C-alpha cells in the first residue's frame, strides 16, 4: 500500500513538471519539459519529496534518481498485475439429498457429489479427489455424520498417506470433524476415505469436504 502511495505521489509530481507554468511578470505560458525541473517551486517540491523518501527510496535525491525510482515502481506494479494470485477453493457435500452409504467390506473413497463451490476446478466431483493446481499451502476440513451402523471412521489422505481422521462411535447421527493445513506440490492428491465396516450419512449439509489455497509458494 505504501509503495502504491509513493508511486502515485511521484507520478503527480512528474505531471506537475510537465504542466504549463504561468509567468508572474509577462503572463505568458511556458511548457516545462518532463525531464527538467526549471521551475523553482517544482525543484523545491521534488527535493523535499526525495529527502522524505530518503533511505527507503535508496536515492541521493537527484533528478535522475527520481525517474529511476519511478520506472522501477511502475515495473513492479506491472509485474504484480501480470502475476495474478491463483484462486483455488472448493466445498462439497456427500449427497444432495438424504442418503446412507456403507458399511463396505473394503476401504472406500468418498465422492462428495454435491458441489457447492469449485473455484479453480481443482476438485473432481466424479472421483472425489482434489488435485493441487499449484505448489502452495492449503487448508482442508471435513465433517462426517455416522450412518446406519452408528459409527464412522474416515480419514483425509495426501497422496494415499493419512493426514487427519474422524472417529465417531455412538448413535446414528453422530458427527465429527477435523482440519489440517498441508503443503502441497502441483499435482498432489487429497481425498477422503471411509474405512471398511463403517457407514456415513448426508442430507446435503452434514458430511462435507472443503479446501482452499492459503497462499502459493
């Protein structure tokens, strides 16, 4: 924010240097070159500006330094505009309506079919797998509602490795949730698995899987 303010101030001062200056003696108008600050007021103003920037600007206060700093700031702003931060976020529930699933005789990947948000299209609602589109730090959370067995045991996996678990053993409709922050490389996979012998229930709101890119690396 400070860099932007400095840039705007420099642009404003440079615009002043190229403006038409009214002569107090003759009333005529003289066009000032944007490369020279002949007007005493302009010179004093720019000198004061450069002195205020001081060490932060890394300049000596000369006119050439002003344009050097200005060009560098403009280049940085243009690069920031080009390198737009990737946007990745998704949230999905297991089913769009009331359904039970399980128990199964084998460990089963849960496919959260009811997509609520999928910015960046990194979550695949056909496979239940999230594939990291960029290297970065991601936040994931998942919630599970036990089904007909009254127990749910599920895990969040990163490339097949257990990262976080939910274990609930009680009555039907018992719920549990867990969250984790993971550093992922581009192409890493994250999904939720239901361990064998367990069941899960959803009505569009109870069993969910959510992830978001916190920042790229």
